[in-house]
């Protein structure tokens, strides 16, 4: 599973907030909710967040093996 807990730590350390992401950068509130719930987001969204927060992808998301992953 993809875990977005690094995003919240990166956001805390930045000068941005969920408010600025939504109102200044036009990241939808539903996308913020997906990040909170570790739901899928697009690579375009991940790219935008990396640009906004001036960070690397690993500062936004990490992979955690899970028994709940779909079978391959």
C-alpha cells in the first residue's frame, strides 16, 4: 500500500498548509481527503505536490507491503 504520512510531515515543515494547497494552488479538498485516507492519487497530483513543496517523491509517499494489496 502507498502511505502518505511523509506528506503530512513535509507539509508541517513547509510554509504551506492545506488551506493554501486548496485555495492558492487549487488542489481539491477531495484530493486532500484521499491523502488523509491513503487512497490513490494521480502521478500528476504527486508531481504538483513535489513542485509546490519543493521536495522529492519519498517526502510525499512511501510503499508499505500489505496483505491487503490486490493479488498479482
